[in-house]
């Protein structure tokens, strides 16, 4: 058989929705030592047993068997990680130890960062998608203050994808599942020039019907399901080794999504339901909420269209001074969104499906590192440069029923629409139908440029065979420039008319209706610079027992709230917010035993945040508050075991008490001294993979992964009714293959117990007393067939 393989593909099978494509040599777990697991948590290859950090590693085949397709699915394997989405999949937030950044406002950088093959992704939602063939994912807990691209204050998700190989192989897979799911993927790898140039190509596509039934009222929406899935992904790599000490890797990827998401279900219905029933033929909302029925109300589109692509080149040269590495990357992520803003089938308000509500990130980055050792000292020094350009368009339009609904609510009369006196609104004095004209409203643009420059270095001195001392420092400077342009397409006519009549109702002059914004241009600039770093003592009690104690300081840069903000009826002069900083202490122990087949890691931590950046929804707009103090303290236990040939187990438990300080927060009275939202006190995971021969040249593999979260609040205002009670999630799969793994058939299931749980609960806009929720995915099951040669 020729050692060369063509990377030209004429037909791609549709992609498997359930799994990352696993490398062909990673299909069956072995009983090899846990200590053999290599991680790059400190930007150098190091065995997990000798890594003095709190880190979870998920590798193949566990990733595939547990159904991990993106960072959101990863939470079932990573202790202390919680990932949730709100009104759109692009608004996704990862939290570690109860700390994260609400993702609805793109002006906020993420407290938990995501790095894919050394390239930092702009926001958690930007990193949501099929990453192709993944070798392993590392979840680093606590501030990552020195070595990884942008600073992060709560943790980091480090994704390492599979390299091209010089031995040829091809894998094709196809999947069918419930909810109309179907898809597949095609992967090719092999040499293009023997021992010098190898390639890898991954193509996939996925389709699935929605999880929700939608009541559409009088339209214009016609689609009656929601939270669909439809995407295509391509990822191509070249690996060039022109000399023994030189390696060049070129990676190009592109993804396209065209989906409908996300409506909410109702948890509770308030007294405005009677008014909504007059404005929609199907009642507007559910008067007897039943979240498990997954019925939502929306007369407008919830359309999401995303294009995401990038190019990265990685250079590695081994020199007499150490390993020199550079990574240069260019990426673009463009999301065009739409939303039925009122979450009813009445036509009250909409973010239109015409591209006027969108976010686009263009990112250029370059990182250079030198990693080496001299006697008892090892070191890493480097430079990081990045430019991030964010273009945000924000639109809010009145629906045909906005004026009618608002008038009935303000006059507290379902029978007296818009406070009519003849054909004139008593609220604004304008003719009926002229106060809030359908299709008019807010149409703003925000252009923000962030330039980052950082110098960093970290060194470890091995003072004795047992004692090591580590010091890391990073100086970062982030300059941000913002230009915001505000437009009221109707000039804010209704509010202006009411003010002229001496009526100062805040409801008539909400930010999108306030004429004070019309034609306003705001320009702001700031530079945020500061030190971060880490200090650590490592002591090896025995050859297989490592203890450590560390202190670190992390920071997340200052920024701007990219939304309208007003005090009274006056636009805020500045939307800037302060940098977020954290001082963290951690002590831990890692031990391996039974010839490396068992590993245990325990740690205790205390993290104190200052000016914690909280993004909260006020019922109309988002506002960033700098919370003076947040603390996260607790303990963690993780273990892995490979007790017998073919069986691999891992699990963990985290206790994290993550709380606001006692200082009151204006407008958010429940925060002082309370536990943060999305911060369960207890979180635990347990997963395992077992593979063995079953005779007849056949092999079976079973995978099970389960996670427990104790109760936590899902609302940034901590309203008691937004609490999600404790719940379990379980994923699993059963696969049969031939002994050479040339083919396999896999039965899989996600959320096997069909648990109904809220990702986020929210107060429905303009609906007093109505509570909605964005739910997690229901049970999904299916079968995947895989062929490899």
C-alpha cells in the first residue's frame, strides 16, 4: 500500500452530531500508567503527575464516548466547570469554581478563556462549535496569569487537536438520531512528501430539528420548531518537518451555521397574560406553564447565522538555547442574529432578521516563546501581541402591537387600548398608530478596537531533587478605542411628545425610545496596564507524591458596556468599566500509585476578586456593574484509575463557596453577602470507558459519564424564583467494532434520564410577574457507524 494519500475529497458524508472524530489509534483504552498522560498546562510537555496545578484532562476515547462535541458538552467531564447559554447560542458563558462572565454583552472579555491550538478565542460563544479531531482538552482552574495569550481570572480551557500523521488513514462516519438528527464526517491524514510533509483534512456537517414547539400567533414567523442545529465545518492542516529540529504547522478552518435558537419556556405566568390574549390568536403566552412540554411562543424569527474561520501558522525550532516557538493567527467570527424580544406570540417588539443585530470579531495575534533549561533552572519567556476589532450592530424595532400593549399596561385596562380619547393617545397626544410605529426604533453601531501587548516569563529553580521554586511575571497593556453611534429611526417621537405634554413616564422613554440618544456619537479611549504573575513552591514528598503551594494574581482588562445606558432620561456620559483583578492562593497534592495506574489530586483554594465585572439584565437593557469584592474558596478532589486492562475511570468532586462581599450593590439588593449565580456549592463527576474482546474478532467498548450539581441560582439578580434545584446529567455509549477497528457501530445517548433543567431563568420583558427559562437539551439518542482504513 502506498504511504501517500490524496487529500482531495469529492464527496463528504454528513457529520456525526454525537462525537468528535477520534484518532484511529485511540479507540480502546489501555491500562497504561496515568503518569504517562502529557499535558501542556504550562506551555511545555509535562506529565500530569508532575504538574503542580489544578487541572482536569479529558482525552480520547472518553471525549468521543461521552458525546463531547464542543466546550458546552465538556462540562459533564470537568469537575467545577459549568457552561450555559442564554437567548442565543453565541451568548454562552463558561464558569469555573462559580466564576464566569455573562456572555450577552460582547464588550466583556471572558473570565474563563478558551485556547485552541495555542490561539486565544475572543469570547466563550465564539469558541462554541465543532473543533474537529481533538486529542485532548485541559481545563485549568484558577487565574491563568502568565503564559496563555490574554489574561484570564477564573480559568482556561485548552484544546489540543490532532496533528497530521505520516502514516495514512481515512475515517468516515455517519449518524442518525432522534429529533430528526443526521450527519457525518470524513477525515483523511497521511504523507504528501515522505517523512517531510503530512496533511490532515476534516469535513463535517450536521442537521437536527428543534427541541421546542413554537406557537407563532399571527406571524410573520412560520417555523414551528426552535433550537435547531445545522452547520458545516472544514479543517485542514499541513505539517512540514524540513529538518530534524524544525517543525511548521499550518492550520485553516471554516465553519458555517444557519440555525434557529433560542426561545424560552415559561416557568410562571403573570397578570399581563390577559392583555396578551387580546393581541394574539393563540393567547400570546402559556397560561398554564409546563416547561417539560417545551412549548414556546414567538411570532418573530430566532435566526442565527454564523461564519467562523481562521488561519494559523505554528513554527517550532529547537535551538541551543531551548525551543523557540511562534504562533501567528488571523480569525474572523461573524454572527447575524434575530430575536422575538418579548418572548410572546403577540407582535410587541423584535430584533429583526436583516443583519442589523450582529457581532463581528476580527482578530490578529502573534505570540513568540522560548522554552528551555539550564542545569537546575527551566524557563519560558515570550511576547504576545494582538489586535481585536469588534463591530457590533444593535437594533430594536417596535412591533404592530407595541403601542397597543404598552397603553393597556400603563392604563391598567385591558379594555381601553392605549389610553384612547377618540383617536388620540392620552399618553402621548399623537394620533393612534403614530406613537411607536411598527418597524421603527433603535439602530446603533459600536466599533471597538483593542490592542494588546504583553511580555511574560516564568522560571522554575529545582533547588534540590525534591524542592522547586517557580516565579512567573507578565506585564500587559491593553488599549481600547470605542466609537458608538446611536440612532432612533423615528427620532424618539413618542417620548418627545410625552415630555412636551409634561408626562415623564420612564416606560414611554425607555433607552430605545429616548430621543436624547438620537444622532448621538460617543467616542472613548482608555489604556489599561498592569502586572500579573505567579509564585509557587513545589516539594516532592516521594517519587510519586508532589505537593505545592502557590499565589497568583490575575487581571481582566477594563472595557465598555456596548448597550444604551441612561440615568433618568440622560444618556450616561461614559459606559467604561474598571479592570477585574484577582489574588488567589492554592495548595495541593498529586500522588500516583499502583505502578502509575492510580492518580489522586487534592487542592484547596481561596480567590478574592476586586471590581468583578457583572453583566446584568435590567429587564430592558444590559448594564455592567463593577462589584467591589467577590470571593471563591473551597476544595477539590480528582482521581483517575486504570485498574485492569481496558478499563479507564476518572472522577472528582468540588466544594466551592463563591460569594459577593457584604457591600450593597445599587439596584441589586439581593447580592450583598450572597452566593453568585451559577455557583453550585457541590459539583461532582464520574466517567469511565471499558473495552474488551468479546470473541469472533469483535471488540466492545462502553462509556458512561455522569455529573451532579447542587442547587444554584441562574439569575444575575439572584431572584429566589430563578433557582435551579440539584440535578444529575448522564451520557453514555456502547460500541462494537472489529479487532482492528476498521469499522464500528455505536449506540449513544445524551441526558439519558431526560432531566429538565434551566440553563438561565429570566424575567420576561414587559411582562410583570412572568418568568421564563432557557432549558438544557432533552434526551437525545442515536447510532453512529464508523469506517476506518
